[in-house]
C-alpha cells in the first residue's frame, strides 16, 4: 500500500532545539539548507574549503570543517557525492555521532550496499526530493514544493519518521506529496532507470541521428528535429502534466497513428523487458556497486574514457553550429 504524506502529517516542532548540519553545499545542499532556515530550523554547513564554502558564508550560514559541523549537529545531512560519502563518514563524521543523532541521506545508495554502517544508536533516514536543487528552492519561494521520498532505515529514537516528515516539511516537500520508500526501493529504482531507460533513450536519439545523417539529411536539421527545438522537452512536460498517452492529442492524427501503430515494432516489449530484468537482478546482487567501487579505486579510467569518447562525437560540433543558427526557446 502506497503511503503518501502531506503538510498535515508533519510537525516542524520535531526539529525545535535541534541543529541541522548540511554536509556538502552543492545544488541540493544549498536549496535544502536555505529552505530549512527559512522554515525556522537552525542550520550550519560543513564542507571543504572551496567555492561552496564561500557561497555558504555569503548566504549567511555558519560554516565549519566537516568534523566540527558534525560535532555541533544533532541531524546530519550527507549531501556530498555518493562515492565521497564513505570516506567522509569514516574520517570526519563517525566519531562525532552520539546516541539519538540522525543521519539524513538524499539517496539510499551507501546504506543500501552497506558502504556506510552507522551505529545502532542513531536514526538513519532518507529525504529525497524528486527535483534538482534549484527548482527545490524556486518552488519553495513560490509557496509550493517539490515532491519527495522519505524512508527510515533505522529508528533508534522512536521518532525517525517524525523527523523525516518534519524535514520534508521544512524543505517544502509536504506542500506537494511525500511518498514513503525504503532505501532499497529508492536505490534500486534510481539505478535501474539510470542504467536502462536513460541510456535506451540516449541510444535511440544517437542512432537515429547517425542514421539520418548517413542517409543525407543535414546534421543541424536532424538535431533540431530530434531535440534541439525543445519540442521533446515540452512533450515530456505535458506527459507529467496531463498523462503519457493524453499528451498525444497535442500532435497531429498522422503523428499519433504513426507512433501508436509502430511502437512495438521499433522496440519490442519482450527483449527490452528481459534487459530490464537482467539489469535489476545485477543491481540487487550488488554487481554495479562493486564495479563502481573498483572504478573509483582505480581513478575512474573507464568512466573518463567513456566520457571523453562522448565529448569527441561529431554531434558536439553540430550542436554548436545549431545554437548559432537557432535561438534557444525560453
């Protein structure tokens, strides 16, 4: 049974007298820190001495080294990259934890795969906005909020869910919808989409682009038709607003018929769902987590190669020419 929470289910008073430390002042850290402070929560920031430190100071937050911020806090948000969290936890956070403290994650990865193992005496919760940080902040300022997942991995205090919901309210999420998810469900779903749906969509676009250019169509026109006009982005927005199939009514009947009649021919459900099943099984076995940890230990050689290859694709130059030809839609 899906559990959904709103404003009436959360009490900001749960955070009264407690100090929140935002560890990592990037897109999410800044947005959540500002929203919580505007909601009346006491917030400090911890991080390394880089541009984010200076930005946190400019935003008026007390800023400390990670260990000191952790020492001062009752509730610690780990909002640095997933691969950096285990090292920071071991070196700067673990020794500062006290019974009754709360660790907050925006993604379940490191708990799901036991790369971080908190003591039994602390609460371990997840508050995961389903939107980029900038929009989390913008929606809050507009009086709305971004939907979020909440979950409890460990409830040492007996108030872990109450804390998670209070945080969700503090960042504005309960103004929209807050959905309960386990760390395992959130992580597995996120990884599966990153490793199947996202690359499938990317490959369809790229293969179509390459085929049409080889068939003699102008590269700039192909890129414009596929995504450069932002029609694809507008279609996705309409899917979110009115529905996956209902948005088709904004397109011609010729387009609708071509789409519906050829869907299973171009991408048969059976083989693709088999790939989805294989990917999900590998994620649940921990294969990807082990592979990514090995990649990190080796200095990211395969990741760097893949990214460099992508940035060398001729499409990058075509996009530069297209941007000079066509003004981006607001």
